[in-house]
C-alpha cells in the first residue's frame, strides 16, 4: 500500500508568506486584516442598501459617486475612508456611529 505524505498547512503558509514574526509575514498578515475589514464594511453597506430596496446606482446618486464605486465598496475592493463611511451610512439613514477604541473608550464619528 502506498504511503501518503501530508504537509501541514502551517509549513505551506510559512513557505509562502515567511516565518511568523518576520517583516514579510507581518506585512502579509496586516494586508489580510485590512482586506477582511474592508469586506465586513462592504457587507454592512450592501445589507443596509438592500434592506432599503436601493440599487447601487441610487445609493451612488445619494452620495455623488458612480455605481461602480458603490460596487467596489460593497466588495471590499476599494479603500474606504471615514468621510466616505460617513457619507454612505448617513445616506442610508444611520443617524449616529461610534468607533470603539477598547480601553480608551468610544469616539463619536457623527
């Protein structure tokens, strides 16, 4: 019977991204974290827009951007700044928002 050699995923990750704690690995992990946060914000925008039965084009008109920009935001493919987040969520009727800074407390965004 043939023997199967399995490689642990951690070995593959280390090979591709570098060892944990190296600058290369730290950059990759930071990039992944940013992309994940962009995805979550995009999903929140999409859900809020759909709950109001708005098209991407209609939301874009409310904040002065093209439909393609709304699409990129919802897919997490565009860097979203706090002013943009504010415009989008205000256009969706979100009256207040706060940034949770953990032990430092919360900061009102608008």
